[in-house]
C-alpha cells in the first residue's frame, strides 16, 4: 500500500495505491493520476520490476484512479483491467494506439482474474460510486479493496493507521458517502454480497483501512442503513441558479435578475 504519493496539504485528495504480487506476476490496483506517478514507480520497484507488471486494475475510470494510464502503458507491458462500461473511454487518457490489444473489459458480473498461483476476484460494486465499478478481493490475504467505498478524507499518515473503532471513524466517512454514493438500495445489495466473504481488512482508495471483525461488521451495519445520493436529492437540488460562481477575482457577486 502506498499512501502518500501526493503532496500533503496540496489541492489533490490523498489516495492509496496497491501492489499485489504472487509468484511471478503482479498487479497495481488503482494506480492513480499523474501527480504521484514517478514516486509510485520507484516504490513499486522496491518490490517488483515495474516493467514486468502483469495488470493495471482500475476499479473505475476517475482521474484519481487511472489518469496516469498513458505513462503506465509506456513504462510497462501491463494489461489494463477495467469495467466494460469504461473500456472504450479509458483510451482517452493515452496517446493514440497505446492501449491497442491491452485492455481487458470486465463484464458487469465480474470474475476471477488469474494472478501468479492464485487469483484476484473482481466483485461487482456498480454505482459505488461509478456506474461501472469493481472491488477486488484477495483470497490469500482476505483483504477486500473497496475503491471509493469506505473512504475517509484524512492525511497520508492517518491513512496508514488501521481503524478498529468504527464509531469514532464514521464522522470521517459520512459526508463523502452521502454525496458520492448513489443510493441506499445499492449499498444494501452490496452489503448482502460482502457479508458472504471472509474479510480481514476493508481497504479503501482514500484514507484508512478498516480492520477486524467488529469494525468490519460495524461498517456493514452503518452503510446498509445510510441514505445517500438520489435518496437525499429532491426538487430543491434542481433549481435554476441565481447566484454567480466566483470568477477570476475570487469574489462571489451578488445575485442579479437576468432576462
Ligand atoms: Fe471515484
Ligand atoms: Fe477515488
């Protein structure tokens, strides 16, 4: 896990990247944007020759997940593994032709991806938050990588500190989940699936891992009851705006009547 490739106190959100190695193969999960590319490549090089990476696996197609795709396609021979929903959008991150024959489009049902002597499970997590979205389960370490689910917005140092007390941690998660997750229905469907797995750790793409049975069950109990996204939006969220967005001067001008 790499937690602080992006400068602290900068404008970009803290994010985690992951390297999973099994025997002679390796995968980078959610490699990230361009900001931390060089540091991440160096970090990976301490464990595995980056040019020999087998897969880049993207939970979805957001900039903090895969905007560095062009550089990975150049620096490695890896295949990109991404939802079929994003398969033909991801090449927009690269120069012409760089992804030719190098994208594995994952169907909505997910699947088990061979890695070394084992496999990574690509679990459906659509609409949490992206329309085509997967979580990754490692059946060896029993870690479930949950992308943008279970996220807490914290510093790189806090992201390295596992959470065991879920009640204290919920305030760091609630605002993000209420706005970025799509609906309570989807959360409940996901929890029904996730409860069937033996999980040692929930590891999100931003913030701290959630560790131990009590904290993981506490997370499930909380998230399956959370109202979010379309549950919370009503007509008040869809009104013709009357106030101006701060322009170059940074001032928010008083609203004025037009027409
Ligand atoms: Fe995202
Ligand atoms: Fe993210």
